[in-house]
């Protein structure tokens, strides 16, 4: 087998480039006897034929199961040390009215961070009392609406918001529950974390400012202080960062108890998932148990009672159950002769210094994470099984942008060709949410699949939708009847 000089060190050559790693793909994804990828009983080719590509596809049972499992894991872990738990679904990962109902059915509350997200959750029929509202720059109008609706909690992010929320509560004639977001100086990502005295970021307040700000909150008759909130990062693979952050925040929590009740502690979210077979996130039950043990030990050391715990997972619930389907448009082999390879690695082997570009009909407009964060993904041919050996590929989008890369490096069967369907795993979080109309591409539809049935839960855009916002279109139509109106679908 050839050595691919352009492959990253972490990427292993798969024994079978058709295989679907169950740690990466949705719970109900598999290949059928004909070799086609099936999700929850629906074939990839049938989905593409019915709804087109690109297409976001969610395994509904997967999302529901993970939501329930996360809640049960944390309830069990913290219940064992004598603390209660409230689980909020972080809506920024992916939000639609259907998903809101899935989360509520699983016993979760919902966390929002904008007026638009609040509108979606309310439209789904959620009780506002079950919602939390985040954000570093909530507008006065957003705060007014949230308080008037009777939102459960507002996470205060600055001294300015104390006054704004207190004023809104006074006008609404109610007492508003609030938490205060603090910076613990701990930033975590995957299996690493950095602990410093200060954290330079836009969210929250410094720990040393907390006593004075909480005193201000407690002085307002329209506010009820629930506790502190701290979020340390995202795509976190173990509990070490959470333990260090909890220790720092609990020290301030203990100090605040001298001035009144502090019934809760919100530890945030950020639990990681596997995007590739190389990723090894800690199982959620183990993570919950380790977090509970750390909090219990620190409370015992400080001699304080365990607070009620809140967490806010998003990606770990909705990410693994989502895939994106694309159609391959072109393939292109690019030679990179100067690609380096260690001589000892190449001894007696063929060294391949080419890269096969596989271009699909979407790109950074439907998945911005590779361009924004250098995120890695796993790709597989979805409409067939191949007997050809694995070939290193780079999956590119169709945008007029050199950075429009969907998958930087993965192995596909060497005969991948135009017309093939390509599936990307673990695209359920932060793909639709970050989607754009760059190059005037329409945002794809979102489909939920369950028990052999597929249904649209968010319709895709049409070119007519894009033109409908362009004020110049109406005047152009009035002058030239050959131009489609904004009521017509462009085909």
C-alpha cells in the first residue's frame, strides 16, 4: 500500500474505507446489503432524490436518546453525592421547533442566547419558565421581552445588565431569577486545559469582582440571585478542566454564602464528541461521575453544602445524530512533489505525493466549522460500497474561496467519482446554525428520519427567498416582466 505523504499524522489508513465507525456515525446508521448508507431505515439515495442535496439529516431517535441519557447520567452521578441537577439544552448548537419538543420530551430545559432563539422556543410551545437566557450583549428589547414572558433565568454577563434586568423586572412587576457568569481563568478544549489568574474574553466577569456584583444583585428587590455560572470551553474530552474550574468558582460560592443563599451552581457545557475515529471523548456517564466527585470533594473541603447543579450540553446531544449529504460534482488530482516524508517511513514503499480533490455541491455556506476552526470531519461514499483501496482525498466546497474545504483529509475508495453521494458524519451541531448564503447559495433543508420515515423540519431556501429581500427586484420586475417575481421559485 502506498504511503500518502500529504496525510496528517493523526489520520490512519482504514482497513475498509466503506466502514461506518459507530463512535462517529448516528446510532441508526448502517450499510444495507447493497452497500448503501441507511439512516433510521431511510436510504441516502432516497433522501437525496426526494429532498435534494446538500441536505442535513437528523436521526431523531439518536437525538432523543442522547438527551435522555445525558440527563439520566448527570442525575445519577450527582444524586449519588447528594445534589440535584437541571439539564439545559444549549440551543445554539441547533434549534428548531421540532428539536425543542424533542428536548422537552426528554426532560430537558432550553438555553437561548438571542431574541430569535427565544422566539423559536416559544413558538414550539415551551413554558418560558423552563428557559435560560445567555448572551454578553442582550439588548434592552430582548431583556424586556424575556422578563415579560416570564423567562426562568437570565444569566447576567456584566454590571450593566444588573440594572437593565432589574428595571425590566420592576416594569413587569415580577421578581426575576438570575445567575452571574464568571470567568474562572480555566479554558479547556479536547483533553487539554489552561489555568490562569485571568481569562481575556468577552464573556462574564472576573472572580474578584463577583462579591460586589452579587451584593448589587441582592440589593435589587426585583432580582433573585440563584448562583454563579461558568463555561470553560467546548469540545472537551475529560473532566480535568471542569474540576479545576469548579474548585475556583466554589471558593467564591462559599464566600457568597456568608451574605445569603446561593442555591445553585451552573457548570456550563462543552462536552466533546467524536468527529473522526481518532477522537476519544470520555463517555458521558464517566464524565458526569468525575465531575460530581470533584464538586463533592471540594464542597466537603470547604465545609459547605452541595448546591443544585445546572449544566448546558448542546453538541454532545445533537451533534452525533446529524449527517450532511452532498453530491460529488468533480474530482481533480493535484501533484505536490515537494511533499516531505520521513525516509525511514518510505523504505520499500511507494510514496504518493498527490492529493485528490473531491468537490461537492455545498461547502462553507452549510458547514463553516472547517474554515472557522480547522475542524476535522469523516466522509464516506453513501450510495454504494466500493471494493477499491482507500485513497487520500480532500473534500472541497463549490464556493469561490480557497479556504472552502469541507474535509481537509480523509480516505475514500479510490474510485470516488462525479455523481456519488457523499455523507459527512457528526454535522448535527453548529452547521445549520452557522449556515450562510455566501455566493448566494440557498441554505439546505433539514430532514428528520425515524423508523423508515423522513420529514422536513426546516424547509430549504429557494432563490426566490433570496430575491425576496432585495428591494431592487420589485422595481426591476415592474420594468422587465421576464425577470421572475419574488413570489416565484427560480428553477
